[in-house]
């Protein structure tokens, strides 16, 4: 097989081969397990591999061989910029909603698919009809390029600029979705670190910066050009580095979503597909799980800091409360009532009692859906209660309990020998980095700044 090794072709080869291998692997896995993100990630990898492959094969001598190798170069859509922006948008949608299907969304790929189809039509006309059936010689590039391929070359410039526009438009639209997705995570999950896909967001920013690089080369080509074949090589080398970046963060993202994600950008602010409507409140469950029309009127008093064992953890009327003496109720939860519909006050009280009695916040993977299930209600109502009645999103609501518990443990002389990681894990966090970030956000300081008693 023709391949002339040189500095330019050899330096691009390590980008092309791993990219192709990983793309094929992902395609096989997508076909085997029906995992749409794997298929779309494979498509994105191929879209980045194609232009780098063109330049690599060009420097390897394919354009200059004046035979079948040269002919092959003219009938492959090497510059698939019309597909990159829509493919990344759909990839993000598939990652953040496990129920997402291409369905009608495939139309986003239509411009790029039509452009690729033109190359197939050109090959059929030039190689099949003109040369194959009628025996005509190909008229261009030393008899290796037909009329239809030459016409495609004439429109490639316009198609390239359209592709840049689509990349910019879809890229900015996806960045906006990232912001809305972050709000969705905060409203539904107590541990969001692995689900934020920061690497993909950074990758998209890098791709948009790469777009600026490509546009810069095009502007220079028009202003002071034409630029030489070697001048563009650096842009393709940078594009090759993007293959590794995409493969790394893409694989991490594909394996990160181990919990059900149902992000729907068409329904902002909804947590369960049906928004909360005032007056549409489910009846409160009685003890034992049956519904009751009457609502509980018992109020809960947080134990005072100096309360003794005989009074700690009791109702105002002296009846026993099924809450451990060490349970923590953050002040924001007990302080806000303004703005909450009267019929939701009992739900807020029941939520507080559940958080104190069962301490679900000690479970690092606690979700809004799980908490709603324990309260025998739906996620829309519970989200409304937390947002309006507690003044927080779900993530901050749960983490405020964890931070309060961590502060208590940090000041407990019996736990002075615990490391910060141990305190974090015992308080419901699953990593030190998340613990530090949340602690800083909710208290303004770092856990290491808390003065701990000596053991």
C-alpha cells in the first residue's frame, strides 16, 4: 500500500490510527448494546479523523500517485464540518437523557448527510456511468478526477463556511444547554460531580477556539494567500490533538452516567415532566402508607444546644420524637415559610421530620426521586416544597444537612482523630473535593479552617 513516510505524514499517523480504532470499537459496542452515546461519540471521532486523514494521505503521496489512490481522494467527504455541530449537540442530548432517541432529531444531521450523499452521487456518475459504462477518461488531475468531483471542489468553499456557521450555532446552543443542565442536576441530585460533564464542556470550548483557528486560516488565505499546503498542516495537527481529547473525555462521560438522567431542554424548570400546580396536592400518607384527608398538625422543635438528655429530641408537648439525638436540622430549613402555599406546609414539615428521623442525606447518591418515593409523593411537588419552602435547590438542601453534620463532627472531641476525608465520608459526601467545594459554598470557609479539639 502506498504510504510515503515523512515528517508531516508520520506526525499525523498517531492521531488517525487510534481515532479509527476507538471509533470502530464504539460503533460495535453501540450496535451490540444499543447505547446511543457510544454511536454518536464514534461519529464525532470519525468527523475529526477524516480531515486529518486527508492531510496525512496527501503528505503520504496519494494525491501525487496519479492512479487509483488519487481517485479515491476526490470522492471522500474529507471536510464534514456540516455534521460536527449537530452531532455534538445530539451527543450531549443522549448523555443527559437516557430515554433520548434520534427519532425526529435526525433532521439535525440532514445537511451533512446530503453533502456526503453528493460525493456518493459524484462517484456513481464519474466512475460508474461516465468511465465504467461509457469508457470515458476522467478529464481532470492527470485522468484521476471526474467532472462531478470537479464540481464538488467548486462548492467546497461555500459548504465550508456554512459548516463553520453550523458549528458556531450548535456549539453556542449546546453551551446554553449545559447551563440549564446544571440547574437540572442541582434540582434532582445531591451528588453532581460525576454528572456535570465538565470535560465535555471544556472540549466544546476548545473546539470553538479551534473553529476560530480555522476561520483565521481562511481569512489569511483570502487576505494574503493563497496559503501553501504546508501552512494548513498546523491546523490539522491541532485537529489531531482534539481526537485524543475527545476520546478521553467522551469515554469518561459515557461511563459516568450510572444514574437515570432525564434532562429535557424543551421543558425548563420541570423536574418530573409535570409541573406543580397550586391546589393539586396529593393527600398526605398516614402511618402505614394509606392516604388521609386530614393533615398532621404536630410541630417539631429543634433541640436547644444546651438541652439535657431528658428533654432533647422531643415535641413541644413532650411526646417522643423518633429522631436520633445527633440528627442535624440546618437553620435554612426551619426558617423559611414565606411564599409556600398553605396546603404545602404539612409537606414541608413531613420532609423535615423525614430528614431528621431517617437521615437520608448520609447516602451520597440520594436523588430527588428517591426522597419523593420515601415521602409517597411526586418529584414536582417535592421540588416545589424545597425550592419555595426552604429557599434552596435540592442539591443545596441536602448538602446543608451534610455540612451541618460535618461541622458537628469537626467540633466533636471524640472524633478529633478523624481525617477530613473520614469526616466527609461520615457526613454523606463521597469525595474530599466535593466536600471542600460544598463546604466553601455553604459556609464561606474551608473545612481545614475549622478549629478542631485535640483528642
